[in-house]
C-alpha cells in the first residue's frame, strides 16, 4: 500500500492527496483513478478523506471587502 499522508476533498469534489510525499489531485468520482493511486485501498483500510470545509462567513466577508 502506498504511503498516503493526506487526503482531502476540495470544493469541486476533487480529492487532493499527498501520496509518497507527492501532491496529486484525483477526481473523487473516478473509481479507476482511486484504485490506481491506492486511495481506495487506503479508504478500505479504515481511513477517511477529510471533507471539504468552506470559508467561514467572516472569511467570505473579508474577501469581499478586499475586492
């Protein structure tokens, strides 16, 4: 099994992973890619990718004020 240090979903449903020290992005719906990169095996072993957490209302407000 590959060494997956991090797996986190992005806003668009893409899975951002750090695998063997290399950052890569995989479509969360592409089962073949999940298996090819070893992510499905990692999930089957009891690990869970972090869900997407959007910006807080305050972060959104600050960003809008900076425009």
